[in-house]
C-alpha cells in the first residue's frame, strides 16, 4: 500500500485512521509476539509525526517526543486486548545489545504489546518475520511524503 501526504497534519491523520483498522484486525489474530511496526526512512521523512498520529488513534492525548536519547518509552493502553505501547528510537544505538539489555526480546514476544520502532533498519536482524514495515520517503515537493506499508493487508 502506497500513501502520499502533503503536510504533517495529513501524515498524523493517516496514522490515526490506520491505527484503528490495524488494531481491529490484529486483536483477533493469535500472534505469538507483539504487533510490531518497523518505521524506516531518512531524517525528516515523517516517522515521528506518524507515531504521534498513531498515538492519537489509541486515544493517548499527550504524545511524548521521540525517545532518541532514552531509546524507549512505554505507554499504557486502555484496550480490551493490547495493554502497552512501546515507542523505540534506534537512531543512536551502536549495537543490538543496547536494546536487548532493556528487555527488548520480552517486549517483542508479548502479544499484548504494540511496538513502534523508528530507525528499525538498524535492528532488523532481531525483529520477527511478521513485523509490519512502514517506509517513509521525501516526495518531489517540499512537504510531500510517500509512505509505503509492507507485510500488511487491511
């Protein structure tokens, strides 16, 4: 699925709308691991903006900034199946051990977790095969972004 946006507000709106579609679909599937989103793209392509819209779709009123310096943030979710959302920013990590030391394997293996990982390409070798990939690209125009969803059907 390929989407185009022309502002950060459009990116947030798309993410918010996708949140409910995705959550409704995946809450009924017996997954062995968390619902994981690998957000991949260059600086300024909309990864953090997308996360902000995704959090709004989960009724999290006060999205936090990207956890670039602390690597990970956890938010409680008020949902019948999913209990936690983890927002991970792998931009500054040097090796996988930095996240593995924060119990990443346990987080990824809990089917009641939703995990959004910015710069996931840095840790793709430890992500499960069913990870949903969302690629972000700059468009031809200043505020244009192209968002490509992989490993998902809606």
